[in-house]
């Protein structure tokens, strides 16, 4: 997951970063290898349906935000799976552009 390492290096410095995530869980919204620009984000910066970059069970995911309440975020993928609720401090960034 070299794109994750690159993203973390830049986002932890407060920078935006463009990466090419690989995988199929976001197909239909972000295709494997498509260019995505991420911007550091906090709980108040995100809304339902935003694509967010988070820490999840020792790994990292780029998934849609389904719902938010009480400083928690409900995430899932774009093919119907619900991952579950995460604390707001697991949020790293949100996608601000996806190249066509």
C-alpha cells in the first residue's frame, strides 16, 4: 500500500496529496488506480456521502461516510458493506477531487 504511506507522509504535515488507491471496494465511485486528491480533515469538515480516509483496525481505508453523530462516523464501502462506527479521531482526510 505505497499510496497509503505517501498519503500519510503528506497529510500529517497538513498538505493535500494526490494518490492512486488500488482495490475494488469503491468501484462505481472511485476505480482502482484513479487519481484522488485528499485534504486533511476533522469531524466538522465532513458530511454524509463524503469519501474519507481513516484508520481502521490497524489499517487504512478510503470509504464513504454514511452517517455522523456524537463524534463518531459510520463508514461503509461503495458496494454495500457497512464497516461500522469509528471515533472521530480515526479520521485523517477527505477526498476533495477524483479525476475523471
